[in-house]
C-alpha cells in the first residue's frame, strides 16, 4: 500500500522529500551567490531536522560545500550521501565519517524504511575512474512507502541507462534536467545535460506517474524554458504522460 509522500522543489535540481517521519534533501544549493537568478528558499542555517542530505556530484549547485559545513554542525545526526569518489572532499567539510555514505553505481543505502539506490549519471560523459571503478556523477532512486522517485541529477542519456532505471519497476515521479548543452557552455567548462526534447522522450519511455523538469531556473547562461518541455510532452505524449512545472517550495503530494 502506497503512503502519502510530500515533495518540494527547491530550485535547480534541489528536492525535499518527506516520507512519514523521514526527511531528505537532494542537491539543495543553499548558498547565496550574486550569479543566482533565484534566492535560496531556506537559508542553510535554518534548515533543521533533516535525516539525510544527498548530493549527486561535486558541483556547487549539487554538493554545496559551504552549506554542508553548516549542516554538519546544525544536523549532527544526519547522513550525507554522495558519490564515493568525492569522499575526501566531503570529509573536509567536517562531516562525521560515520555519517558519510559514499555510493557507487548499483549500490544502495537504507535510511530507516527508505531505500536510496544509485545509478551512474553521464554529465556529458560517464567519466568512470579506470583504476577504482568509481563514477563521479550519480542518479538516485528513492523508495519509501511504496513510492519510487527518480532524481536524475545532471545527466545525458547513455546506453543502458533506461534499462538500469526500469529494473526498479514503475517510477511514480522523476525529476529530469532539461537545460541541454552546447559549444559555448562546453568551452566555458559548463558541461551539460539532456535537452528538453531528450528529457521528454526519456520520460516517454520510462512512463512515470509524473515528470518534473529541473535545472532550468538558476543561472542566466545555463537555463531553459520549462514551458517548451511541457508543450513538447503535451504534443507528443498527450494524456499518456503527466508533466508538472514546479514552483519553489510548493507541496506536491504523491
């Protein structure tokens, strides 16, 4: 039996998930910055009672080290979950080693009754370390109360990615990046993600109960119009695929 799960979009790829008495935050970028187009909805030092902070990869808008340093003190019992390749950088934030949970492709962690599973992401490239076998970018499948949430992190589609995700069965909701990629950004060391069309077609194959576009609002030079994503889904998939353009801190009950 599925239980009510509440999610809140926190901007960019930030997501808060509340399942019963368990709360996790994924990719929450909480630090103020003049380059941001939108402010942090919750100041880092005001975010309390979070059971786990998840980061998909070591970019500041996904693993916000300045915020993680704060949360290591204000949420001392919280788990910090991230690609194991970044263990040294995370421990440098003052995270208790007992609370630092490094995952790799195909691995999972149980947080009470919540299962957090990782699959590799390709932030333009998979960039697997040939010596350690560790991936620097991850996606998460979060299962709680009979509900499955796919947080894609930053990724393009790669061979075998769909099969990995479908192994988890029906996905109830997924958050996909839609900002795309191009030569200008690549030359500026801004590596990219799926275009909105690619993200829509990936969702069309996954067939989640709900798809939410992410990574479109934060930075002027790396954004996208989510209405184009929603319109493309409507034109191509109609009622077969439900899309919702999120508002920051809006309650979405699953």
